[in-house]
């Protein structure tokens, strides 16, 4: 895990309501961190890889997408894929008292428009 990846994960885990986060690269390398025992790293990694596959299929079908949001019982899963095929996935609490939606959207937009991660 490189310094830039560490920085994105550290920043994301400080956002109110984030339960777990993961980054992925085009070579399928995934880095996971979880703040909740309900979100085990292998499950998070699997979800992020599935999201990466969805982005790839959409790209192949010429239906490019930058963001995905999946709703689960205990959390919402937001995933962003940049043009360089690097992505960030966040599991967010469904309790609106714990989440600052505008801050999370700003963070994901910042990641989406960042580039140059080595």
C-alpha cells in the first residue's frame, strides 16, 4: 500500500458515518480498512472487486459510469471509479444522524477528480 493510498483511506475513515473503506487499482490490488466488526475485510474486498467489475462491464458496453451506490440493510456502499481505473469504496452508516452526506459527496468527488496516484 503506497502513501497516497494510505492518505485516501485515512481521510475516508475520519468522515462521519464511514464504517469501512477500500481502494483498488486496475491490477486488482485492493487495500481495505474497517472500523466495524460487522464489516470484515474479505467481504469488503469482495464488494469492491464486484464494483470494479460492474464499472468494467459498463465501460465495455459504452455506458461509462463514475459512481455506484448500493443499498444494504446496515449500510450504503458508495464506489467511485476514476478514468485511470482506480477506485474508492465506502461503506456508510444508514443512520442519518451519523452521516454528513455533503461531506461524503465532496470527498468522493475529490477522489474522482484526483489523479496521478502511483
